[in-house]
């Protein structure tokens, strides 16, 4: 029988971590049907791949494409990198569950992700089932495997109140998490430096993670950050939470942001190693850059953010309260990390302040004739959670320590967006993460072998998510595949010119359909919303 596609003579890096080998790969429908010497195989289309690497499509374990794929389902910035599955819902943000009477707060909360705001009237779904149906109307080019976000759950039940939940509110949050997992979410995320997820104390988080453990799902945490004199209590909190309830831990975007702790990445990975040795299922992800990015409001004192953007405006309308906010902000971010204003770059502002995009807060403040504290509050007052910044508060040495470690996975922490960003300067991670690993850290620096790097982007991620038929090249697996040139693949996105496509990604297939040819989108939209319950059921059927 003819295959639909026959990739002939490729160097196969199959996603398991094993050494590369030369083989032919036959695809029929959405599945790989044969791998090996297929000299007698016929196909409707033959791709000659001598000298090229064929590997599984990259699974981005940490993304924020919850809203961006509703705006533009093409997912151009990720698909051109070879990403075939996005995992949104990270850092406590997800597009579900939504409460009918709090759509204004949900809209404001989701604005922190950094995409164009979805107004309350556009939030027409309420749960994962409704969100999935909305996405599939696109449909997207790539697959989506969502998490449910603690911040969104808290907004749905409590709004943006800075207080512990009542017993009834905690029960309602437990039910919303359970319902989301039962509808197919792959796990729960927290964003414990973001509001309102950061208002949740350890006991609240533990009770919700207990629900995750009961469902066998994954707990992904953007941990708390504070300027402690020594140690990494945020890592210890995450590990202790999972130890107490028996959950699996995915520690999000491992990094060291406190200047006095730069160079201590070895101590951090030691905490994960000891947790693993004690029998815990732990892992972490990392993106290959020495800078982070987020909403500017994340760095305001938490008390200022109660009530969302409108609450912020009401509070700061009082001169005495504004003066207190200025004092607290000047003292540092995250309870005392010092401000290096020249290291904070504005990537998205808003009407009346677009001329500040691409400038540091120090430079922008000088241009506006104010001090950086005043400018920071003014920008947040004017544009709320939509103001985005890039922070150069990390070191290359720490990042490579995390990247090289056997427990790490690669995740971009970026959104799938069009290359045309209308002059905005988003973090280049959304445009170059995966080719950057392959070009800079595999070919140029030798930090990782090619099979090890691909494993961190594919098979190992599928195992963490419990996606049994993706992330590998083998008969029966879904044909999410990337054909790349190992001699040329690399990112081109920079901090000054971030919206550039990589080179060396020759072809990308999603569910057996070609979505990239010679580095360009084909226009096909074969992506699906994946559900954990569905893939788990399929795995059980295959096992039988």
C-alpha cells in the first residue's frame, strides 16, 4: 500500500535519547507506519532527506499561547521553529475556567500574558470544553495541550482579593481544578509572583495540588521569588508541596534572578537531585537566554495590585497611598531584589507611550523627565497589565548549568504569534528557543549532544505530560515531525530585532500534514486540542 509521505535517507534522531541512525520513514494519515530500510515502499510524495535530520516535532512544555492562538491560530513564531505542540496555561494563567460575573477581571488578568487584550464580551466560553471548541474553530496549525491556571481559578472564585479563601471558596477552587482535569487538562500551574496566584499561601496551594495528585496529573509552578540572604526557599516550597501530597513536580523556567546568588545554579539542581533520590518525581524547564520577560505590574508591591487594574487606579488616586507605593517600589522588587533600571527593557507599552518601546526604564524615564519609579507607576496606571518588560537579571553560566542537567526540559515561556509584531519588541524566546538550542548549544558549543537536546524537546516532554504517542519517531506514533539541516539550524531573533524566523528548519509536519515547507508556512491548519483523559485512555487501549 502506498504511504502518503516517504522521507528517504534521513538521519533519524528519534526523541528517545538514543544515537542517530539513517533510515527511511513512511507516513500514512496522521501516523508513522514504518521506519527502516524501505526500498520497496511507494508513496504519493517522496522527500529526499540525505544529510538532513528527521526528529519528532518539538513539544513546548512552557508557553503562554492561551490568547494568542485565538487572535491568530497560525502560530507562526512557534511553527517555524519546529514546534508542533504548545502547552499553555502556565504561571497560573489559563483561559479557563471563567466565572460569568467576573469576566472583566478575567480579561484584565489574561492581559498580563502580553497579547492584545480580549475584552469581556469576547470571553464566550466558561470551561476547558468551551475553550477547546473555540480554539478548534480556528483551527490552529499546531496542537494544544493545556494546563489549568491557579490564578484564573482564584479570579473565578475570589476575584483579585488579597486574603485566604474561606472553606467554601477553597472547596469551589478544588472543584474547578478537578473539573478542568476531568475535561482533559494536563495539570495545574501556579504563578506565585503573579497576582492573584501569589495571594495564595502554602496551605491553599497544597490543597489544590492534592487534587492534581489524585488525578495523576502534573503540577507546574512559577515559584515565589524573594530576596532571601541565602538558599532557595522557593524551590524547597515547591518540593515540599509535592512531597506532602504525592504530586509530580515540573518547576517552571528555572533561573536565578537575585544578583547576590548568581553563580549558584549548582545548588539549585542539587535540591532537585536530592528530591529525586528521596523518591519524588521532579523536573524543571529552562529557556536558553540570560533574560526574562513579563508584565511590568508583576514587579509592583502585591498590596497595590488588589482588585486588578481598576483597584490599582483607585488606590493610587490617593496621594498618601501613592507615596507609600513609590517607597515600597523603590526598595526593590519581589521583597527587595534591587532595581537595575538600565537592565529593564520596555517591550510593550500602550497608546501615548509607544515611543518608549525598546528603551530601558532608565532611558525612558530620562526621556520623560521623571524618575524610573514614577514612570513605572505611571505606565501601570495608564495601561494596566498590558505593559511588558524584558529583564536582564540572569547569567549565561547559570542558564547553561540548568540546560545541561539531565532533569531539565526545554520550554520557551513564549507565545505563538505572527512574525509581524507592529514594532513591538517581545522577548526573542518566542521566535528562536528551539533552533537556538540546536545551533548555539549543540553545534557551536557542544554543551549537549544532538540526541540529548532533541530528547529534552520531544520524548522527555511527552513522558512528563503523559502523551504516549507523541515525541518519538516510531511506527504507530503520531506524525508530528521536523526535518532540519544540522549544519545550519540556528535562531536569528535578537533582543533588538526579535521577530525574525530561524534558519535550517526545512519541513514541519503536524498530525501527518505538512505545515512548513522550505522555512515557510503552507497554510494548512491540522492542529488539535489534546486532552489528557483522551491520551491516557488511548494508551490503556494500546496496552490491552
